[in-house]
């Protein structure tokens, strides 16, 4: 006999499965999806890092902030997520720029991290998703982000 608790668990699993199937159907094997001018990059439990080369546009060194736009979050159990942003110079050690967290843990948004004057035209920005809560084998966590941008902080 099914109790109310069993019905709730079954409904939650069905919802998670449907959401997971929808996101997976949009993914390519490279974990990117191109829609017009916007490319979406997916971070998930298996692939928690995104490395984006820094262009040689000169504007990078004048930028005050790195902007990360999280556009979609699949996190039905609201596992605590934090994101670290590093600058990886070519041939050098990673430099920590800062971090941000989603609150609530399934809420998208735009986030900025100061460049601290350390980002140069050569190298890459590395975005790492850290899941702070203990995961179960059936957990699904996936975040879609737009390409990382550099902003001056001026109006």
C-alpha cells in the first residue's frame, strides 16, 4: 500500500527525471549548446570545470570584473553550490580571483568577481563548480552558463 510519503517520493523522482531528460536532450557531447549568438556551457557533477581562453583584445587588462551569467540551474535537491573563478596564465600557476554562490541553490543570475588587475591578454579563465553538500548516487546537478565576459564596472 502506498502512503503519502511514497507518493511524494515518486512524484519528486518523476519531476527530477523529466527535468534531467529535458536538459540532457539539449546537450551536445562537448557540453555546449549554440543558440544564435549565445553559447551555453554546462557544468555538472561529471564536468565541474569550464576553461575559457582570454582573448588578446587589450580590453581584458582594463576590465575590473569577470562576469559569469548562470542562465539555468537543475538542482532539485538544492545542494549547496559555490563557484570559484581563477585566472590561468599560460605556463604559470592558477591565480584565485574570487567566488560566488547561488542563493537559493537553484537560482540563476549574473555574478561578478574582481580581476584584481591580475588578468592579462594571455591565458584562460577557469570556472569551477563545487558542490558543498554530500551527494547521493541519484543526484542531478547541472548549471548552464553563458560565455564568461569582462566588464569595466563603469556605467
